[in-house]
């Protein structure tokens, strides 16, 4: 059966997920997490939830899904070493440099590809499989048919699919709106959610939340994914509270187990919900994927306001209301934008299906829906966070020498001097040593198998308990330091002189990439699109171009294109702006994958300097990339224009405060750029 994976911003949320039926939880540590504002986990939290999961047959996945620059590589490597000690069931990664560190230094960590890698094609999945990934979290912009095709074409790797939660307007990993507008990088876990703010369309002078997507609520589509053979279903929401985690776990658990899921729907909608639907699963060009109204938590509809006076409103109710439930209604502000007004439920009287509530309003509310946004009574199964911690079992060789005791494991060798004599009463030395070394206190490790070697020359040596405990203390301290005090990263020798790439603006076509050759300083370039829903068509077009123009330099903008370019071994290529090179390790991974085909690449756009150890000197660009690249059609979804009159090409201009943007729609793909 498909795995149900829940978000865990904190240890308490992880427990809420597990006690309500989750098969797995995913969470980030304090650093290198794409949800920087979530509570996130300390090492002690990790040790406790890892132990609980192991004891109860559940799984834990740790996210290290941000981009890391050269100055942070050593700290990121230490984090990987620490995680390796706890043997998580997977580590979710975006940065290709961290991929290289895992492969070279921590090969026991199972690699899972983050949705931030924007993998949405067969070649993308296979490229990660080539790199040793066990699982890929697919982009959220895929239809059920597209997921089914990837599943059928890539049968030997696990796939994870989002089934519930917020949808981004831009492709995850490719969205630069927060960085461009607020200086907060979505690729660093600092997204400012620009897509949930309002803009003004210049042509119509209309204000609106033009980039605020409806939420995904797959519901019974989960069963379709299960039948399809998808290994894991993922719910979004590390920033949400325990009630959200618990209610959604119960709902989807009931769906999988044949329970009464419908009876559980109100609870999760009350906990947190915008207008929701099937997201991209049932994508059609004429379907509106944006929110038409309020972009925040709406809750569940609980009635219609039918009357009001100076101190109250009368509601024809659709569901049960209790004192202290949180209620709200939606009106519009002076800009014509939706505005929420919240108030607590205070019941004045009841009359059948009508209920009178205390609320004083200065505007006409009759005819407006009323929503319940929080419940006065909780439904969560509460669980006390575990106190027992995970310890990695290590096999220890314990040697009794004539004048010392020696403990060895994991390459560490610790000794202590001792004066030995024949025991007056023979005892079980193996059991004595085992009992002491099983007590590892705060260490990440504990005793696995024990081998006792008696080289003391005594038949039954008496070992003072104080010396044995001292050795145990020093031993565990030594092996703990193996992972915390990691060896310096070793860099390959060599490298090559990179091609200095043009100002990135010169490589643009109608969109920020171009399959029409662009010439600069005698060299002709093409740049492949970071997003394509016709990968076979793209490959055919590239084949045709390269046969006619074998001298073309090809810019790669998605990890799947690494595989595609390998099919043209005589073609030179470079890492374009969306195949991120944030650090030397990422550059080395690409250099090792592509060999002499690789001529260089752009430094990650959000950095203007880099450290040493690179295989080549990257080109630094001042290029401002699009804020959004989206599968949502601005023309249809935001402007409400019919598909029947569309030519496949449309341009719009919008603004927000003092910033102006150009919106290009090309065959339903929307690209929003600063002017």
C-alpha cells in the first residue's frame, strides 16, 4: 500500500502524525531546511523520533533541501555526518553538491530527490536514478496521466507525489519572486510568499491575487495513485499546527483503510483550508486553477447570514456550531480585494436550523456565507513525545592486554591502563563488559556485537569496574567525534579552463531560454527550457538542430537534460542559470558526469562570488531571472479570457507598489519578469 507521509515542523507534530496513523514523517533540522521558519528539529528531537519510528515500524525522512554556497559546505557536511549516525530512511536533497558529498562521504544515507529539483520528466527521474537516488519527489505540476507515464517508464525507482496542501504559482526550485522582490531566497528556505499578495493589471486597472493558487486536496485520487504503484503520498505543511497534521492524517488514513473519510473532512477544512481541488491532477487548459477570492485560511462553510441588527447576526446554519468556535466572513476592502473579519462564536439563541450570534457589524452582511475557521473542541489523539533516543549499534572489539584494556570500533581505538590479577571467583567477562558498554548515556551509539579478546595471560582476569566505566566513557566520546569532527573534504585534482559565457541576457529569445541560436563573440548558443511537458518533442527538436548546427553550445536548465546531452557526445554544453551551481561540489559532480562535454557554467544567480576548489572558473551573472515560471495560464486564470479566442501568445503588464512586471503567456506557460 502507498505510504502516507506527513509534515513535521516539530517533534510534537511528528507525534501527532504517528499516533493518528501516518506511515512516515518528514522534517528539517535547524539548518539547510526549505522551511526555515518552521520549528524544525534539534539533534535530541531527531534521536527521539528516530527511536520511536524504529520501535513502531514507521519511517523518518530528513530534509536538507536548500542550496548551499562554498562557505557552508563544511557545516553541511557535518550535518550529513550527524544524520548518518541516526540512519534516517531517506534524506531529501536539492543541492547537487550535497549529492556528491553523500555519494563520496556518507554513502549509507538514502538519497531522495526534492521537489525543488523540478523533476517532471522521464529523463529527470532517470538522471537522479543514475546518480544513485532511491526516490524522487515529483514536481506538483503533473497530471495523473503524466505521473502514470513516468511510473510506467521508470519502474525501478520509488516515486513520491504531493496529495494535499498549498500549491505554488511557480515551479518549485525555479521560483525567484521572493528573491527578486524581497531579497529572501526560496531556495534557501526563506520564501516570502509573494504569490499570495495582490497585484494590479495595467490593462484593466483591476487589483487581484493573480498568482494565488487554490490548494490541492486529492481526496480519493489517493487511491488512484496507490493503484498506479506510487510508493509514497506526501502532504504539505511543515508550518501548520498539530491540528492540521492530525486531522489530515486521520482523513487520508481512513481513505486508505476503507473508513468513513467523509465524516472527517470538516475537521481538516476547519483546521486549515483555502478553496481546494484536484490541483494539476485533472489539468485542463480551460480550468481555473487560481483562487477567485480570499487567499488565506477560509475554513469550512457553516451557514448563510440571513439577518442582522445592531448587536447580532442570524445564520441559517449548515453544520454544528459551538461556543468559542472561530468564525469569519469575507467582504471587500477599498481596493476591491477580499477581506476577512473574524470573531468568536457566542450564541444568543437557537431556532431550528437558525442560530443568532453576537456580532456587531458596520456593513451589510446579509447574503454572505459564514465560515468556521477553528474549532472549540480538539479531535487530536495526544501523545507524549518519546524520551528514549535512537542509538546506532556498533560492533566492538574489547581486548584485555597484560597492562591495559582496549576498545575498538569504527576506526577508533581507545585504551586505559589497568592492573590485572586472577579473579578469586571466575565470572562471565563477556557479560560484564557487555552490561557496561550497553550503558552509553548521551552517545549516539550503543553496543552491537561484542568480541572479547583475552591477551592478558590470565585465565580469569579481574577487571576493576571503575576502569571499565572510564574506558566506556572515553570510548563513546571518541566514536561520537568521528562524525562531529569530520575529516576535511578532499577535492579532486585537475580541472579545466572554462569558456567565459556571455551576459545571460544575450541568450534570451522570446522567453528567457531559446532554441533559436543566439550568437556572441563568434560562438552560437541555444538554451533548453527548464520546463517542458513534451520531452520527446524537445529531444527531437534538439536532434534536428544539432545535425544542422554541430557547433552549437547547449545550455542545460534541468537535471534531466544531463542525460539528453549525453546522447550527443560530440556536443559541448554548459550549466545554464537553472541547473544551479552554488558550490564547488556541485560543479565537480557535473564535470564528472559530463566529462569533456562540459565547458563551464554560470554561478548560481543568487551569488556574486565563490570559494576555491572548483574544477573551472564559473561565469558570474547579474541577470535577473523571471519571478515566476508557471503552468497556470495568466490569460485565462487571472484575466478570465476564453481559451477559444487564444492564439497561444499573449502579453500583459502588471505592477505592485513601485515594481513593474511583464507577463508572457506562451502556449499556456506563464513567465513573469521584472521590467
